[in-house]
C-alpha cells in the first residue's frame, strides 16, 4: 500500500501540473493539495477493496 500511495502522489502531481500548464492556465496551486489527497485516498481505497475481493474469492496467480 505504501508503494501504491507514493506512486499515486507522483502520478497525480504530474497530471495536475501538466493540466495547469497546458490546459487551464488559471488553475490555482491552492487546489493541488486537496486534489492530490483526494485522488490518493480514492486510489488507496480502490486498491484495498480490490485486495479484499481477491481474498474473498481466493484468487491466486497462476505460476505457469
């Protein structure tokens, strides 16, 4: 989960800054922290739900 959180922060930070520069020049950097926290929380929640479903289904990777 730690790796997922760190990767999500970088991914969403790059998206936010790219959109700020390319698409919407008046994007305020004040929105960066709430946007990043919200997207990371959503991403971690989705990953946790996915892990619980895999555990419930007893899903395993095939070694072949």
